C-alpha cells in the first residue's frame, strides 16, 4: 500500500487492449471490490473460490480478497464440474468468482468484474503474517482433494526472495500469459510484480504473436513461461525478438537442454530455470548473474535451505527443505501433514535430486508418479479410473513419457477385454471425461501389466 501511495501514477497492470491501471487506480478498485465482497457477507477468514482466464479484473478481485482477509481458493479453469464440486465442498467457499456460473454446481457466483452492490468495506490490510492467504487444492477426480494452506508470510517471503535473486525493480515490465490459478502465474508473476512495484501486461491466452507483440509494444523486460511456450517461441521466425529482454524464466516442468541451447543461439536468451511447488512457492533458481546451467534448477533462493534425504550411493536423494516459504500444512488432513515432513521438520518434496560439485541442484525424477505436462500436474490414478470405466479395458496403468515440448506426455498402457477395441475408441472416451491436459496422447496395448509380488504395477518395466 505504501508503494502505491508513494507512486500513485505508476502503471501497474495492463490488459490485452492496452488499457493501463495505475497504482492509485488499483488501490481504489481493489478497495471497492473488497467492499462488494463484504456487502455479500464475506468476512476475514472466509474462503472465496476463483476460476477464470487471466485478466486485470481477476487480479483486482484477487488483491481485494487478500486485502479483506479472505482466503483465495484458485481453481484450474479446466477442472470438470465434479472436480470443482469437490473443491467447493472441501473448502466451504462462500462465493465463487468464475467465468461461467454454469460450471459451479451450487452456491452464489459472480464474474471477475464482481458486479455486486457497492458497500463500505471494513478496515482493510489488517491481516497478520501468519494468517491464511490461499488454499490451493489438488485434483479431486478420484476422491477427497488435498488443500495446501499458504499464509501471507509464505507468499511474501517467496516473492521477496525472487525480487532479490532476479534483480526485480519498478522499472521492470512483465508479459504474463500464464494461467492465474497456480503458483507460477499467480505466486510468481502477480505477487512478484506487485511487491517489486513493477508492472505487468496480462495476456489472456498464450500465443507467440500476442506475447512478442506485447514485448515490443509495451517495452517489456521480462517474460515467464513453461517449456511448452518456449518450444513454440523457438519454432517461430520471431524468436530473435527475445534478445532485448532483461530476463526470461522457465518453470513448472524441465526445459529440454536442446531447447535451452536453441533459445540461446537463436533468441539471444539464456533461459533462467527455477524450481518451485504449490506447498513452497519458489525454492531454487539458476543465478541471475553467473552461469545458468541447462538441466539444472540452480541454487537455493535467499532464506531457503535445501538438502537431500535418504541419499543413495549415486548421490541421489529426496529433496527436502525449510524456510519461510514452506506452507503451514494441508487443510484438515492431519494424516497427510504427518507424512509431509521429516522427523526434524523439513518438508518432503517427493522429488528426487542431486547436487553437482558447485552446489547446483538437478532434479532426476519423482518419488511418486506425478506427471507434469505443459506445466500442469496430472495424477495417473485420475486417468486410470476413467479408462477403467470403459467396458473394453481390463487393466490399465498410466505413466509419463519425456517430451521436449511438453516436459512429459501422458501414456496409457491398457490390457483389453476385446481385441476389437482400438486406441481411438479409448482416446475418445478419455476426451469426454477429462480436461485436455489430462488426456493420454498414446495408448499402448499389452497382454498384461508388469506387477511385483504384492500386485503393484512396476512402472519402470512398462515399455
């Protein structure tokens, strides 16, 4: 707030039509929206669900909710009605801010412009550092979703670490085309911009031309993306337009080394890779000044401590960490909280990694079977249960396959009940039940799945 009052005419947010919102306007608009939330009966500590495409209105609503002390529940816009219903039921959200009210099975809804009656808000900006700010849920297709509780201190500490590490200043301008329902777009792009006193151009949907047009038109200095976006830019004849940017960042999935090198050679940018997750926002980053190593996520950010747990003889272990960025626990899941931390209180990420002699961290795999495709998390069980509903499927296992474009693609290994069942039939069944990023890209038919003596599928034996 002080930064907004000190520089009230500083441009902060811009939509794709070129309309800018200044610091003073953001302060006034977020106050007005906070009043509307209060008039609708929301009070500090209440949950508010938000699931919309990126827009300035959505950012204003998010800021207004935080200023009022509400707990924002961001939800993937590709969630099915049943997934969204599970999140609503679990979070007990009192209001849903959505692009289409038909997506919400029950409860009051409003659009991102929050077109409610104006109401004088109570005192704003009174929350404490340890008060909850966000509640982010995993997919709930196959059961009770798991909510990550993040405090204001968690979000602030991570944004401050990035401000320091990436030399983020009020002179910076970010072109932001990432979704605003996960940590990359929201916790890094939006929160980092606001903390640094910088500005951001919100692009509703990624396309190479829209991003690069915004870079040129608005004299941007920063672009953040996932590997899929960087592959698209590398394939474009306009890739050389990246050269004028101060910093390009990739995250949410591994960036292939040949893509990194191609962007360096043709785009004049050594992409900075970093490592974060919902429970911890941001953990590790390649250096702004110094060597950026393809295939590595770099060094711990300021305030973050990282080590390896249960290290194997080849130097690989589970990545565990502590710091003010680490979440406060899972929402009403004491059994999950007990498993999430080591005996001495370090958070267990579930990722396997190794350090090189210079202290750079390399992620070599996952303790579990999480698939990250195009920056989105895919849980194999969700896809397996949907495919098992088809009468032609006797058995199924889903795994990720490395992809230089998507990070990973989803592959389903199927044992058929009838040899007449073909891949197109099963892909069509999956398409009718799953979000686009969850759908298998390939079906591989097998006579049986490899299983151990306990009956568990041994996924590393899948072809």
